[in-house]
C-alpha cells in the first residue's frame, strides 16, 4: 500500500466505524439501550485482518476515536463513551489476535474450515470478556439489569463480529474482482437486490412471514460463497434492524413483548440466518478446495502420463486396457486407441503365463512389483519392457481394484545383458574346454576328479581312471608337421568321445595325453571294456589330405574302492600306461593303486 493510500485508508475506516456506530445508537429508543447488531467492531476487526500486523496500532486508534465521537454525538458523556469504546477494543484485539496468529492467510480457501472454527470460538470468548465490564459500566451510568445488559451486549456484538468482520474481509479481498468481472458482478448484485427486496417486503408487512427471507439468503450464499454470505447477512441484519427500530415488521404485531424482547427476537432471527448459511458456505468452500485438488492432481497425472517417455497403462484386473498413454506411438508404433480393450495378445507367448502370475500377485498382495517381458511392436518384432505394476482403487466400483503399469523400453539393456551372459558362459566354457579338441581340459578334469574322490570317500562309490596317449605321436609331428598332428589329435578325441559312456568324462591333459574318468560302474570291468573298445577303434587309419596314417593307442587303467588322493590314482594309471608301452604298445594294462 502506498503512503497516500495508507493515509486515505484511515479516514475511510473512521467514516465506516463512526457512521455505523452512530446509526446503531440512533436506532435505539432509550438512553443506555444497545442496538440489535453492533457493526463497528466487526468492521474494525475485518480491517485489521486485511492489513499487516505492524500497522494495527494506527487503525486501532482510528477506530476507537471514531466510536467515541459517535457516542458523544448521540448524547453520551465522554467518559462513558471512552469506557465503552475500550471494552469494544478488547473484543476486537482478542478476535483479530487469535485469527492472525492461528490463521495467517484468511483468504486461502484451504483455511476456511479452520478459520470458521477459530473465528467463532474467539468471538464467543471475546464478546463475553468485553461484555462483563461493559454491562457493569452501563448499569452504573443508566441503571437496569446486569444480566439484561450483558445479554444485549453479548448478542449484538457476536452478531456484529460474525457478520461484519466477515463482510469486511470479503469486500477487502473480493471487491476489486467483483468490480472487474461484469458477468459475476451482475449476478452478485442481482442476488443481493433480490434478497434486499424480499427482506423489505417482509418487514413492511405485519404478517409472520420472516422465513421468506431465508431462501434468497441461501441462494446468494450458494451462488457466491463467502461474498454472498457476508453481504447477504449484513443486508438482512441492517434492513431488519432499521425496520424494527422504526416500528415496522412482524415483531411489532406481537403483544405483551417490550422493546428488549423484540430486540432479542430480532437477534435470534438474524443469528438463525447466520447459522443456516455459514455451514453451507463452509461445505461449499471445502468442496471447492477438494475439487481443485482433484483437478490439479488429474492435471498433473495427465501431464506426467501424456508427456512421459514411459508407457502408462491403466487396466482392469483381467488385463483389459482402459487407458494407454500417447508414448505407445513411439515405443510400440500403435495408436493408444488401438491398444484399448485388448488383453494378452501383444505380450510374447512365452511371457504370458509369467505376466498373468505377476498380475495375480500384485492383486493378491496389494504391493507393486517390477517385471521384464516382451511386447509386440506394430511392425511384428518384440521389444523388451521393464514395467512397474501396482494396484489402485477403481473409480468405477466402490471397493474395486484396477492396475496401473508404467513401462519403459529396455531392449538395448536386455540385449546387452543377454550378450554379456552369453559371453560369460562362453568364457566359462572356454576356460574348462580344450580349444583344439573340444574335450574337457585339465581344469575341468581336476574339478571332476575332486568331486569323484569326495563321493568315493563319503559313499564308497568306486572310481576308475583311464590314461591313454597316441603311440609314436612325435614321429607324426616330425614327419607330417604339426598341422597334421593337430588333425590326428582331433580325430583321436572324436573317437574317444564317441566310445565312452555319456556319464564318463574324457579330457585332454596336454599334448597327446588323454584321460577318462569313470564313475558309477562295475569297476574295473567297465574300464576294461571301454579300454578294449578304444584300442580297437584307435587302430583304424586316419585320413588326412588323402594320406592314410596308421595310429594306435596305449592305455593304462587304475581303480579304487576306498579313499584315495588324486595324485596316487593318477600315478597308478600312469604306471599302467608305461607298462602297456613297455610290453609293445597298442594295448591296455590295468593295476590297482596298491600295485603302483
């Protein structure tokens, strides 16, 4: 607020408070009587709540001075006017202080329910606190009943505070907007004019039709919220008070009731209008706030869903899609409308059962889960998606459940992971396989031997080891070259692989040295049968580039029925191989470990 506006603000407040106080005092019929509704304190309270707290002292002094002047102009002594004015200030400061401290922004609709409770409670308290000294001062100056004066003060000031503090706040905050919005202004003025005409008509007649003012009052509050409530109740209070003070209205048709009784009935009538309309306005404000929150929430959801690269899908528990976000075009090539209603047809056949079980788990547990599966692109190929699926309340069925899923394209990541896994398996295979022959290498042989010896130790499972090599292999390398030698080794390994059992492990230890681990067999009978067959098979010529090479093999067999270490068993098989070579090659020799 500019300095010029600030100083103009004080005269305006003084005029409103002074004029309302003078009008209220002028309408009473005897010295010391109080008006039906005390307007000035409500105006001052609303004025303070619409200004910064640091500016309050100046406005308080302005309001106090205007009230004292109004009392003096109506014939009250200065001392009496100052004392009554001080009681009113106590009331104003209690209400304004409580509201400012507990509800700093009275214009925020989110605070209206809380504001209504705090304002009502502080008003009831403040008017009681100010009424006690005010009633005492009144009976000391003019006589009368203490309880009568207290009740008159309390009722008039509660009504004035509720009606005109609210009206002042609304006008301060809504006045400019009401003036600039022509359609809203016309509707508001029309509603208030209708209410004023009905109230005037009711009080010009002596028939008991006071209730006719309530429908237009409710209509104004319903259409215009707090503005309709504040201005409507103010019109009701002012018109009814002026009419009754001038001798008009149904209340004068009642016999046996004095002025104080009529004032009490009029206060009850105005209070009933407040009690009828305030809950409606508060409920409407809360509804408006909740609607606004819902609208904002839906707007944010739409923004997130429609501008997110993730595919957002809302579906029923049977998988039927109810909403598909626009990102479906970029991710899958489908228009969102084309994906509605379908169930499992877009999911890869191998993943459908898994996804059905995943959805059932989400519904049963009520917890979100993340899954990776394949979805068919419009072009026909499948892409990998990673989807976070969670249950949400159904907006269509009370207590029902729906599913929302947010999926993103992870084809690149999954492809890389699969390639990495394949590479890992290949590296692991290569680390355990002889690269020339494809048989198990020394590492895999050592692992298998370790497990076989452990089973022999624990369960007494017999074990046999065949040790063999290619006879005169050095001569083949020297005569035909290492390339031919390698081809001979590959053929030797193939024949070895083809003539052992599937459960046996043939391996190449290095050079032309090979072994076969035999378990779960009739030892040494099975080893002898395999060795006999190998001697026969290996004796067949090997064809290399049109050249027929005669090869043979020497075999050593060792076996064990009890606990033994690998070194001892291999030494025994090696000794048996040496014996086969020493006795002429192209044969096998067998001996148990104890003979080594």
